[in-house]
C-alpha cells in the first residue's frame, strides 16, 4: 500500500477538565461543595479565602443572562447530554460518523480558554462567594449538640450498674444490651447468641450460656424503657401491658382504663398480629371472649403503647438544611396588583475565594525556572475553580428566579395554587439543557415565606381538568390531604370517594393515582383510619 497524505474536515467537541469541573460543582450539595472547597484550599497553594469584596468577572451573571445563541445550544447538548454523574473521560463526535476519543490518561490541561498567561493582577480572581464565618473554638456546633444525647446502650448500662447480680450474669446482661438493635429489640435467638460464643461443638457450654442469657434477659426486660429486650412486637406490647397491670392501682386510677381492659389487651397480643393490624374486631371478640366495646377499648389502649422502645434514644442524624436561595416578599406590588418577590443567593453558603497574590507574583518573577510550567498550571486551575464556583451560583440563581416567576401563585396562596412545571419548561426559558436543570434542582434548597423546600419540589406533572387545562400533581396531593383532614373519623373516605371528590373539583384523577398520592403523603388506607 502506497503511503500518502490526506486532509479531512471534522467537528470535535470534548469535555475539557474545566467543563468537567463545572458540571461536577453544579451537582454538589452545599455540604459537598464546602468539603470540595476545603480540599482545594489544602491542595492548591494559589487559592485562599478572602474577606473582601471583589468585582464580578465578565463571565458572571450579567453574561449568563445574555440570550442563548444557536451555537450555545449545540455546545450545551454536547456538554450535558450524558448522565448526571460526570465521567472523567472526554467525549467527542465526528462529522462523518466516526468517533475521535481524547486520551484518557492525558494530564488535565487547564489552559482551555487560551488564557494561560499570567494576569497582571491576580487579585481580580476572587470574591465570587462568601464562606460561612468560622465560629470560635469555644462555641458549640449545632450538629455536635444534636449528637450528644445519651444512647440506648449507655442508658441501659447505667441502669445495670444498680443491679445486684454475680459477675457472670452481669457479663451476660452486658452482652445482651450490646446485641439490641436501634429500636430496642433483641433480634437474635438466645441459642444463636450462645452458639456464636461457645462454638457449634460445645453443647454443654451452649446450654450453660443459654441459661445465663435467660436470666439476663429477664433482668434486661425489667429496665427502662419498658418493652426493651423484646424478641418481637407482640412481646414488646405485652411487657408494656404487664407493667400497666402492675401499676393499675396508681397510674391507671385517673384514666379511662381498668384492669379488665388491660387483660383483654394482653389476650389480643397473644393472638396473631395480623388480626390487630386489620382491626378485625369480630374475630378478636371470638378469640378473646370479650364484648365488642371491651375489645375496641383494648385496641385503643394498645394503640397508645410504644412499639419501638428505643425510638427516643435513636441517634437520628439531624441534617441542618441551609438554603441556597432566599425568597422574600416585597412590600410593593406590580402594576397589576400582583405581589413581588425578591430572589437572592444565601451569602452564608457562598465561599469567598481568590488567587493568592504573593504566590502569583512570585511565580511571575521566576519565568523559565524549573517547575514553572507545573506551577503555572496550578495557578490556572485555581482561576478556573473560582470561575466555576461563580458560574454554579449564577446558574442556581437564574433557575430559582425562573421557578419563582412560574410558581408565583404558590408563594401567595400555598400548595393548592401550584402550577404544573417540568424541567423542559425552565430549560427552554433559560437556554440550558434539561440535565443542567436537573443538577441545579437536586439537593439545593430555597427558603420561602411558606417554608424551606428543595428546588425539585416546585416541579410536578399535570393532570387534566374539565376545562381543558392542567392541575399540578402537587396541588392534587395537597387537595387529597385537605379532604382526609376534614373527613369523619368514623367514616373515612376511600380512594374511590377521593377520586370522585376530585372529579367534582374538575380534576380527572383515577383511583389508583389517588392511592399512589396517598401513599406518598403517608396516609393510611380508609380501613386503618377508621376510629373504633
């Protein structure tokens, strides 16, 4: 084959490291962004915090609000058409159908816009976002305070110290306490716990351990909270009812509960739990030999017990939501009398960064020295990081402003006034890709006069109405919640009745759709909502 030269014209689009970082920062939550900023401050010597204001760069909000051009849509599609999680490999497309892949192992090149030369004054790279003011060392952190509560195991160990038992039983009690789950239940049988300690072949040792565990279990179930150490729901409820029976002379004297009701409740707990869950009063009457009134009173008593004794000790992680955007209602109104709202970024979540002047000037004075090229690339990386953070907040602000404009009725009248809204609507209005809107609205929160909501909350599909319009699924769920709140406790509304009531409001909603929305709202079915 004869060698030769040929020319070929092709188009090449690639996700540069700058674009990859921009997409990556856009999808991070506030907490994740804070961690990423801290990592960059530790890793890049050219990046530092600042407390001073700096002028916004030309790539800021003013330019972001410029009308989108046709070429911008093409580039946007190339950047964001992939999945939400950004790959670290570059993608490209060839005009004649062939794919040209960028080298995966190539070092990141932060000279993407051709501005590799050092700026005369690198202090201009900064002031994009304010960081939360650091608290003093002596000030307590809210999250640490939330986690400082006593755990269930510590509470039980502290009670066990007051018990007068021998060392073997005390060790067995300690082992059972450590074997409880977060709800206070002992899930593993005593035989399995003994076999795990003694081994499968030591049968005599297993029997001895089971004996000590049985004694320790009785001790454990005598501790507070009542019901701890139960092997199941029935035993947990039984332990609490037995405690009520022991205190019937004092604790129950001022309540509408008598000893007979407690005894019927104990017999109900001895039956299969499915009967209690279905509130099958007729079969419970037959099984317990009690009257209808007494069984209903016993079921009501059981409903007041705690099915999870360890609930109040659960170390639930309390996520303190810090909003990214703050919406305030203005005192003035528009010309048509509609209320006006201001949409602003929360300064508490905006890290204020800049390029380190001293290091940048030192690098400028040592051009051509060893390692100069590598340091220059780190400087450019710092510049791009600041720029991408600014673009992240600019995009969040633009999307939030568009959401507030579309859902203005919600901020005035509440959930029932929510309009149908999909990602495509905001994407078309702002000239962005749907995947960009999806990243912006995930794990980003907006503080409003109605409360704090995730940006995704304002999006919802539409249901058809008799007038030919659409009703937001969020508004329909709010309407269902309103109907259930106003229903009669003795005659709760079924899903079919709720669908009929929605139809009376002009909203076409199938029964199965009502059931789905009811499950989302965590509303029990009609038979479980019925008051006894």
